[in-house]
C-alpha cells in the first residue's frame, strides 16, 4: 500500500509540475478535446462522468491509437491523448506537439476463441499454429494491440523457432483496419465471430469479457507467462486546456485508478 501511494503521488506530482509550467495567459478553458484508444471507451466514459468534468469535456474521439496519433499530426485539434501504448504519445512529445508522457494503466493480452477448439493455456500454441485455425489480430502500427501481438509472436519464436512466420502469415488484421465493419449493435471483437471471420482473436483482456457477452460459445484465455508481453498505456497533454489537465490528474487519482480497475484494466500503481 505504501509503495502504491508513493508511486501514485510521484505520477501525480510529475504531471502537476508539467501543468504549472504552462503560463496562465496560455491556459484554455474551452471544452477539452480528448482522443483516446478504443480499448478505453468504457473506462474513459466512466472517468469523465465521475470527475465532475462532464460539461467541460467534448465527446471523446475513440479509435486505434496509432491512427489517432496520425490524425493529430495532420492537424486535428486535441487537448489530451490517451494511448494504449507509450510510443505514440512519446512521438508527439519528440515532435514538440505535447508536454510529457505519463503511464496511467496496464492491460494484458488474451486469446478469445471458439469453445469447440478446446483451447487452454497449455495447448494454445498448438491450436493457433494449426493451418485450419483462422487467427484474427489487431493491425500493427495503426493499433498498439497489433504491436503487442507481434511482440508476443517474437516470444513464441524463442520457444518454437519458425512459429513467428507462421503466425504472422496467417494473421487476419481485423482490428484497426477496414477488413470488417462491426455488426449493428455489436463490438468489432464480437463481430469477428458472429460474422464467422475467425476462430480465435488475440485481443486486450479488458475487452475480451465484453466479446464473450455479445457472442455465444466463446472462451478467453490470457497469454501464458512465457509469451506474455507488458501492455502499458500512456497519456499526454497537447495544450494548456484546463479541463484536460484536470481530467489527467483525476485519472491518476486513487478514485480514477479504481475506476480503471473496475473496467478491466490494471491500475498502474498495482503493477510490479
């Protein structure tokens, strides 16, 4: 508990210090424009509602974080950017578009699969490598979920030489692409199975439970430790917009971190 408190304070004061460097004359009070990874849809919606800032934040723009970063780089206005990785906000900082990057949540990768595959953590690789098993993934570069998945393939290759090439070749890049549109009233993850486009999907664990609720006869299994990869979310501020600053601080607060956990993510202060 003490370590968690210290780390939370460090993150909050790091951000506070950055906020204080903005001159009062440059501070903005217009509604904050938030761009956020699609995997944050449920969490950020609840964070905004609980923060007391609902009337000071415009409707968030959700999507694959890499695609959102590219839109910001092309000139779309945003005050706060919440990414499913650290690299995209770091790129904005390196280009002088943003202030600093603060980690605020973690996640894990799971495999969502048809129950009739009989998948377990122990036989996961055997099943995924079968030629007849169709594997859906996120799209690297555009969606951090794809980058994390490809990093997991690297780890698979370390224990099964040659497996990386097989997995990359068979991967159907559904999330973060135009391969498949969501079915009416369904998430894209659930639509993958409802439209019979794949037998298994590597997806964030935070969203996997929702897919199971929308589509029948599915199961979810976290990646086993030997191929698991760390998933770290980062946020950055692009302007001196005051509501955006307050939202960032709320996300890092104890209440904010609790909301993050209740929505399937892992509070950053709980990470080892």
